[in-house]
């Protein structure tokens, strides 16, 4: 196999030249490594995506993707200890059970968690759960595709909403505790 040139695109999939990525003395940045992981996870899922498309599309698997944070605590995001007005509005809406208020504010709150690092963390958990056969491969593929999106992620919103519901005391934690505010 021929050696990769320093001015060629890096093999890791980051899109950077090799001399600025994996061939760099300090290695790729954490952001580039996370982007590379997301790209590689999607690339590894291409056969399952092709099979899904051949079978007529995702059908009701999307609902299964959105329910993942409720079943797997490692998919729930960590909410900050200091609450800003938008997060406070989400917590209050969860506490009183106001679905319309939740829908109004969830996109704003989840936007701050929509970082490459958080999406890569969730993708690593999805890949691990898929490899352990805890979740269906099609659900894992759809979750990875959703996390690859740069504009928004339904799975990330579900993870933020589950965290807010747990903090507001509306759902039990995975260990069965009900947190009272």
C-alpha cells in the first residue's frame, strides 16, 4: 500500500489534509476526531441503510429512535447546574405537564447541546448498544443518521427532554427513583 502524502485528504474522513490531521505531530483536534467518528459510523452503516431503503423506508422506527433516551440512561444529556431562563421555562413546562410550552422551548434549549462532541458521545453510545445487540440495527442506523445532521437532531432533543423530565420529577430515573424538586 502506498504511503499517504501530507497534502492528500486524511484517511480518517475528517476532510482535512493529512498534515493538519492524523499526520500532525499532535494528532487531530478533538473536534476533528469527533467529526471523523461520526463520518465513519455512518459509512459503516451504509449496508444497513441500503437494506432499509430496499425494504421501503424507516416506517415506525423513528418512534423507536426518539424513545431511546427513556430506555438507556447513558443517552440522556447532563443539564447544567445553573439554569438560564430558557431551561427554566422547559423545566417548568415539564413540571406542570404543558406539552405546548415544551414544544415551544425544546428546540432553543437543545441547540446549546448540539455540539460535535455531544453528538459524537451519543453516537459512541449508539454504536456500543448496537454492538451489544441492545437495540435493533435499523434503529441504530437511523439514530446515527439523525446525529450526523448539522442543523438539528431529534434524538438530541429527546435526550434533553428526558433529562428535563427527570430533573422536574415527571419520570423516574433508570434506577427507579423519582426526584422531587
